[in-house]
DNA sequence: CTGACGTTCTATGTCTGTCGTAGTAATTAT
DNA sequence: ATAATTACTACGACAGACATAGAACGTCAG
C-alpha cells in the first residue's frame, strides 16, 4: 500500500502526544498488531498521516509499560511473528482522559487562530 | 494576577508545537514583551493555559533565530528592562502555515476520537 | 526605610516523544 | 532466484517543554 504523494500530510511533530489516542482508538474493539494498525492509521486519516514505524512501536512499549495495553503472540503469517495488542481497562480510562485533554487543547489553541486568512 | 486553581488547565505538552502560533498571534498587531504576553495568554485562554516563563522565552529565542520576530528594547519600567518583540513578514507567513497545519492536525486527530464518551 | 511582593528576564540541565538510519527475518509475487 | 512486502527491533540524535535557580528592579504597606 503506497501513499499518495500529492495529498497534504502532517508530520508527527504537529500531532505529538496524540499517538496514544490513535493507537488506543484502533484497538478499542479488537486487538490488532503493528503493521495492520499502521495501515489503518493511513486509511482512517484519509492518507493525511502516515505514522513512522519506530514511532508506533515505541508507543506500544510505552503504553504497555504503563499498563494501558497488553501484548500477546498471534499466528505466524505473511512475514513473521505478529505481536497483537489489546487495550486494558486502565487504557480505556486513559483514552477518555486524553480525549478530554484534546478537546480542551483545541479550545485553547483555537483562541489564537486569526479569523482572517 | 493569580490563576484559578479550580478550572481545568492543560500542560504545554498537549499543546507542544503550537507555542509559536500563540506568540505570533499576540504580537500580530503590535509589539509586546514577555511578561505581558504571558498574562495575555492566560486571559485569552480563559485561564486554561498558563505558559511557563522558560517555555515562552525559549520560544522568543527560537523565533528570532528563524527570523520570525525581531526584538528591540523598550522603556525601563516596573521591574527592569523590557525586551519587545515585533513580528516580521516571514513570521506572518509562518503563522499562516502553522494555522493551516493546525487545522489539518485537528481533522486528523478528530478521526480517532470516539463519538461515545 | 525595610521587607514583601510583583515585575522582567537569563542560565542550565533534564526528560520525553519522534525521527533517521539500520538491520533481521519470514512470506509472497514475478 | 530474487525482489517486494510483511513484521519487528536497536540505537542514537534532536527539539520543545520543563524544573530549578537566580539576578535585578519597582511599588507599596507598615
């Protein structure tokens, strides 16, 4: 799956701190693994955001260390062992908190966007 | 000017990368200096965001180094020499770019916010 | 006139999330 | 066979925000 080079895209620096939300959102209904999540991020964002592999995998490490996700081995297929991640109850709480934070951030930053453009 | 401890506030980590927008917005009409800008951030955000002094002053350094703002000395009053900052043309361009980036970021992140809460 | 508080700014080092680069290894397509 | 895709790991660099500290001046109550 390639990415369309013509559509405008954002860097993870502008999105920094919200990778957690993105990951947790995508596994909130059923567990999933890295490569698949990566593809779903591109799909869900309409190709506007392509997460870097290292960014994603380091998010897994961080989230698991904090008890927000749990990992388990899946079947070996299409290119090696898959590690699946499942959201925990603490992860759901954390997700809700981060969503609230996001809404607040939007409110605040929007105050500093000039009406004229 | 104190801050109301009861209202919910955000940390600069959630807002990371958008300090520049905030500063540029506040000097887009007339130059201003650090302490004043700091107070205006709290006002404009309805006390939801209180920027840390170090964060603000390091933003000045960065913005000036990149040619987005210019500094000049103001009158000495109420506690020492004031350094004023004025936005440059490049700064105005940069501000517009960052605003566009912000809108895009909102679009993207909003895709990962569950409707239910 | 003194001391507390508010104003104005600087210095220095730490932490964290993202990124660049690189590499391993298996499966699938040509 | 070998290229491309899938799947993941390791390591070091960087930048923005932070904590802590301090210098130096102004104002105002007691």
